[in-house]
């Protein structure tokens, strides 16, 4: 499976499903899943988070982005606004 097959390098697997709420981000190292604690194999699927979006940057999902590089928190804010029907980010 994507969570267990041996790999040459660590990376993120981002997958979408057919239905709403089926998106997932799997954080991998060379031998298996990587996470903040045993059993934390992936960013929880959308269906279990109560959120409408998942965002992955160069920072692991369990680590807050640093103040000097707010890409993750900015992306979450923008995607949340867009998914709720707001279009203020596109005003010119």
C-alpha cells in the first residue's frame, strides 16, 4: 500500500477521492508512514476534520508554519474563504 511500500526518499502523498471528504495527505519516510506520534499515519481525511480543505507545504502537517513563511496558514485561510463562497480575494 502507499503507507507501507519501501521508498528511496521521504515525501508526501496527496490523494483525492471520488466523493467529498475523501482527500488525504500521507507523510512518508523511506520505510513507512511518518508522523508526530505512533499511529499518526496521515493528515486526517476531510470527512473527519470538519474542514473543507487540506493543505500541504514543505512543512509537515503537524508542525505550525514559521512566522517568516506563512504559506500553509495563508493557504488554509484563502481556501476556507473561497470554499465558503466568498470571492474577496479575487477583487481587482
